[in-house]
């Protein structure tokens, strides 16, 4: 519209331009248009705006303003351009953008609502997908947890599908079958090794006993007795190493039964009390009346005996055996008043065949704490060494 009006001005000046504006307004050809012609003094000549907007200068740049059109009761937002005419007058042209802005706002609101709905649907779809994946993987996770707890016979039940979840279940079952075979072979190997080595060691002891009886002098008898002691020590090492291997492999859970840990601890304390008196030490058990847990009684008794024996060998003063009932475990703490073990050497003490310098004066093979740690692992617990201030505190936990 602006170019047409300027062409009319060039053809006939202000008079021609005013007539053109009046004609276009009469014909309603500019229902959404804005037009105003004023002379050099700013007086109204033609148009549908009553007065020149003071904020609009004749710079030729588009500006958005809000003013009244003639015959309208409400102001409207308009996009206008002011043009300076050669005779000093000014021409304002443009169009109403109120409906466009409303449409834009409506589109923005619609897009916001659509985005919110899309996000809600996406979140719901994601939740449904997560639940489906969790349900499909739940069987596999349940079986893996049961196997970790020692049930090597559990397997993932097939769902009858042909997807990645079924392939995963089949792969897990194949892996568990292989593990079961290896554990069975390990059990056979360890049992066979124990039997094969015990027999010659037993024959060796019988032979040494005969040699002891036939020895004619004291040095010969002493040498034979030392050989017998070493044979007994070797047999004990073999038995302990086999126990550790079987416990670390998870063998022995079939012998688990309900065990009163409080009674077991009191029995061990009573058993070691004479030995403690011989060493000038004391042993005492601090337990609740009853502390029931499903466990391997023989292995736990052996592990606890190892801890008390170490405390009597390398500790000093009073040895306490405390049973602590926890929500998910039972903890047995064996503490003494001796020199303890430095923090940077405790890992060495737990290592198989690991012996610290202070322990080398005592008999042993460095397997005692390793056996305790293996028994703790078999029972879903841990063995930790800490400070007793002074002394060492060995904490054995057993999962309920």
C-alpha cells in the first residue's frame, strides 16, 4: 500500500494522495490497514488515524505502536512506517498486528501445552518401558542373587520368547551350568587330594613312630620327634588349605543349620581358658543370652578358635570375645591388649601363608586368618582387623 500511495503523490501531489487515501477507506479495501496524511504543520488531511503519533518520527523504519483508529473504541497494536514527503508533509502507513500477535500467543500456548503433554507421555512411556525391562530382567537378577548366596542349582526360567532377554537368560544358565561343573570338579579334586596326601602322611607318621621306638640315643629320638612335629604341621596345613579352598568356592552350605552363636562363643572361651591361664592371660565371653543364625557350626568354631589362638599367641593381657546382634548380621569381635598389627600390615596378615615378623617365633603356617576370612565369605560376611587401643580387634560378621 505504501508504494501505491507514494506513486499517487508523485502523480498529483498531496491532493492526489489525499483523494487516493479517502477512496481506499470508502471502499473498505484497507480493513486492517493504517494510513494517515498530515501537512507540514501536522494537521490532519486524510486517513483513519486522528492524529500523528508523537513517538513515530519520519525515519522510514518500521515501528510497533499502540494507538486508536478512527471509529474504534479500543487501542490496537500496529506496525507502521513514517515517510517524509517533499512538501514537508508526512505519510504514515502500516497494518494492524493485534490479531497476528494473538495468533502467535495462541500458537505459543498451544506449543507449550503440546510440549507438556509430549513430555508427560514420554515420561509415562519411559516408566512403562523401565517397568517392562525390570520385569524381564528381574528373573535373571533374582537367580544371580540366589547363586551369589550359594544356591548353585538356581536357573533362569525361560519365558518362551525370542529376544535379547531370553538370550541373556540362556547365556546366564549356560554360565551357571559351567560353574556348577567346575565347582563339582573342584570338590572332587580337593577331596581326592586330601585323601591322597593324608594316606602317605599317615604312613610317614607311623614310620616315624617306629623309628622313635628304635632310636638308641637321645639325639636320634629328638630328631625323630622333630620330624613327627613337622609331619603333623604339614598335615594341619593341608587340612586348613583345603578348608579355605572349599569355603571360598562356596562348598559346605549344605551343612548350614540354626546355630546359637552365643553358646558357641561361650564354649570356645571355656575351651581356651586353661591355655590363657598358662600364659598369664584371661579369656572372657560377652554375649546375649541367645543369638541364633543359620551357619556352619564346625567351620565357625574353627574360625573363632583361630582368632582366640592368635590373640593368645601374639596378644597380651585380657582377651574378650563379644557377640553383637545387628539387624542383618551377627558380629563376633575378638580383642586383646597386645601390640596389635600396624594398619599398613593388616592386608599381609590376611593373605594366605602371610606371616608377620612377630609371628615367626610361633609355630604356624600363616593360614589361620585366611581360613577365618574364607569362612566369613562363605557366610556372606567379612573379616576386618582394627585397633583396640592398645591391641588388635578382629571383627567377624555373619549374614543373617
